[in-house]
């Protein structure tokens, strides 16, 4: 069984979410399906689909205009929160320390963070991929996460670009992440691959060792694109 998580980014509407969850109710799949949507769509009943958010404040409550706490997200019935997505790191300056604080707040609210790590093109070209991934995991995942986390490896240069690493690059990254999590006492943590996943490459990517599922951006927006990813593996 795999985890198929969609990241809608700043797209969609409550109506399109209802349309999507309706389309997903009767598909023949035992995989766990998660849709991480903008805050304004939280509260829509996902049925067999778990609903998640895309960010949470590191703070509980207070004078933080524009922020939304993990407890507020939990009160909508959501179960997951993406933290440390590449676009948050790039456009909002989120560091591993900030990501860890947010992930800890998400866990404290009883939700599961989907913590993203991955290298930029500059880091890849400088030969730093493995070091960035390892420090990303060590510094972004709370030590006391108690296996209540999901990690997503998202090579930042491949997101939305129609590019993917080679199978052996994905295998090496996921082995490193699995080993790092094991050394932190978090060996049962699922590790997803994300960046340019489509119906045509999902099954192959999910056959790579230590790939427990996928985090899907663009191809999670329409049932015709998302359903083939979910049904591509049993
Ligand atoms: P993509 O996005 O599937 O459109 O590459 C993945 C992500 O940003 O999570």
C-alpha cells in the first residue's frame, strides 16, 4: 500500500475539491490518498480522501496576522499539513529550523506533517545533493516525532519542470533518508518522492526501494490526471 498525496498549491476552489473527492470515492485502490489544499477549502468532507493543509504557523495563537495555527487546521477535520515545501523555502525564506518548529506544532495538534527536503539545481551541480538531503532531514524533522511524520524528497529543480532524477538518483536519496530517519529512531517513517510525478511515471517511481508513495503537484488537480497515479500501484 502506498501514500498518494496531492498538493494543490494556490489552485482550485471548494467546488473543484468536491468534484475531485466525489470522483475518488469509488476508485479501486487501497492506497492512502491525501489532498493538501488552500486553507479556504478546509472543512470540505473528503470521504475516503484525507484532507490536509500546505503550511501551518509555528505558533499556537496570538498576534501573527495572516498565520493559521495547526490547532485551527485540526479543528476543520484535516489530518495532514505539508511543511517546508520548496516554494515556502524559496519565497518565504523558511529554513530547516523554521520547518522543524512548524512540524513540531503540527504534531502537537495531533496532525501528521509531510516534511519536504530536497536540493536546488545549484546545490546539485555543486555535488551537495546528499549533504543537503541529510541535513534537511536531521534539522527539519523533530527528534521526538515518534514516527508521526511523513518525509517527502522533492528535488527542487525538478518541481513543475517536467524533469525527474534518474531511478538510481531517487534510490540513493531515499536510501539516505531512510537510513537517516532510522538513526534518529524514526525508522517507520514513510518517505514520498515528489516532483513531476504523472500517471506515466508513478508506478515506476513507486517501484524504487524506500519509495513509500508520491507527492503530486500539477497532476493532482484534475481527476483524469490524478486517478491514474492512484490506480497505477495496488
Ligand atoms: P509537481 O509539484 O508535481 O507539479 O512537480 C510537486 C510539488 O511541488 O509538490
